[in-house]
């Protein structure tokens, strides 16, 4: 093994991508949900499926939960189940978007009773985090308005700050609060946390253990997402990613499928800004749905896409790039950057897998394992999990 390959392998060893439990349930659009055979009936089965992704890829050691979708009687039992399968429970996602009371908002609501109900839900999530051993509480709010004048957008911002302060005061010493932004949907005139600037302003007011979650599907078309990555890393406030890809809106398609070059550019800025590897606190999560493709191989494909673009980003000749930049050599600099993007890293990644005792072709290995057939045959009866339960 050459020195460079050894260095690259050591860097690849540091990659960890968290899987969303909800990716294993049925999902769809408002037009139709196509159910799949063998879909998990409960959080325990979701974790079993997630463990398969880690077993074949070697880079997906934890699973994020969504509460109440993943509500169980015993979180320590769920944790033991996960650990027995070689994975951990990760980020706890709160959910204040499916309750009748939250029609006009949750932690931003003008009614203090409803606001407190939403805050209490976050307190419950924090209790769960203590049992699951989770570090991050991730908050995404559906809060917003549909019509100009509908509510006092400034007042909502003040209530948001106040509620977040109460939630932040509850999180443990080794825990973090990450606030996710999104500029539309389900509210269409304004959302209360539309962009990285608002999320940054809110978490900066809270303190050190609060940071921003960047969901790649939550920006207007054409937004330079890697610039936001660079900016948040520079400010020390990039907490986590929700990875997915999109052609139009918040499509939640397989990360790296719609625009691999964008994923490469993002990973380059992550590495450039110190957000990658054992020394970094940035969490890399998927937030996706697999509506028409098989879910487990869909998740394997997703983590492999992130790994491939990470390997390409690690291949950028940063010294030569820096020289070309300083010399003002526009074309040379761009050439160096593109050269890394066009590098075929597939043989290198196959060799990395073999060095870990993994099959060089994880999707083929999974498909040959018979797991999908087995779950289709054994998971009969009960209620299949879906996005929302
Ligand atoms: C909202 O669109 C979001 O990205 C949030 O992260 C939610 O928790 C998640 O999707 C649910 O899929
Ligand atoms: Mn998300």
C-alpha cells in the first residue's frame, strides 16, 4: 500500500453516516404511498434493517429516531437491541408537526398553553436521549404562516427564542440542540426558521451547545449550499447535516443522485473547514424517503454516494490548488478542482472495503444475502411503519 493510499484509507476510516429510522418505513407523496413487502412493523425492526446497511457498508453505525414515530415502552431495551446488532441510537428528532394543536404553530404559538405543550414534548425527547445515550436533539419546526398579516412574524420570532431557551436549559452537559431550517412547506408565506441566518441567530443566542442543522433539500433552487457550509463552519455553528437530494423541492431522494457534483463541493468545504473526521463534531445524517425503490439497498446506495464524494473531495490536491489560487490562475485552479471530481474512486473504495473484510460490492452482497426475501416472508401481520408512524 502506498503512503497516499494508507493516508486515504485512514481518512475513510473516520467516516460515520447516521441513518434515519423513517427511511425503512413506507413513504410516498400526497398522491399515493406504495407499500413494500417486509417493511418494519416497529422501531425494533427498523433498527434491524438499519443494521444491515452498516453490516455491508461499514460506515453507518448509528440510527436517528423520530418521536413519537419511534415511541417504545423501553428505550433501554431498544438501545440494547441496537447495540446487540452493532449499531447505536443517534439523534432524537422532535415532532411538533402532526398534532391538531399545532395548526398555527408549536413553540412559536401565541397561546402559552400550546407553546408549553410543545416545549414539554422536547423535554420528553431529552428524557429519551438520556436513555438512548443520544447526543443530539434535532428540532425542525413546521411553524409559519400562509398569508401576509396572518400573524405577527416578529412576535413569533421572540416566542421562538423564549421557547428554545427553555429547551436548551434542559439539555445535558454532553448533549446538543441542533436547529434545522427550511424556507417553505407546510407553511408557504413565511416559516419561522427559513434559513441558516435565522437558525444561526437563534442558536448563537442560546450558547455553545446549540448549532445549526443543514438539510440539503431545504434551499431555494440555485442556492450555493457549500458557501453556507463554509460560513457555518467558520462560525463554529455547523452541527449536523440532513443529506438527501432533490430536483425540484424537498424531494428527499437518494443523496448524490440528483447532483453528485454538488455533494462533492459540499464535502470539499466540509473537509476544508475542518468538519470531517475524528476531531470534528459535525454529524452526518441522511433524511430521505424511498418511495419506489427498495429501502435497505436505497440506504446502502446513499451512504456509498456520500463515501464516494468524500473520497473525491479528499483527492483534491490542496497544495497545488492553493498555489493556483494565489497566482490568480483561474483555469488551473478550476482544473485541479475538477480533476479530483472526475477521479474514479471506485477501485480504491473496493480495496478499502476489502481491507475491512467487507464485500467490495455492498449492494450486490446485500441483494445476494436473501434478507429482503426473508423479511417479506416473516414480517406478516401487524401494521407496517410509515412516514408518520
Ligand atoms: C422536514 O422537511 C424534515 O427535513 C425534518 O428533518 C423532519 O424531521 C424530517 O423532514 C422528516 O422526514
Ligand atoms: Mn431534515
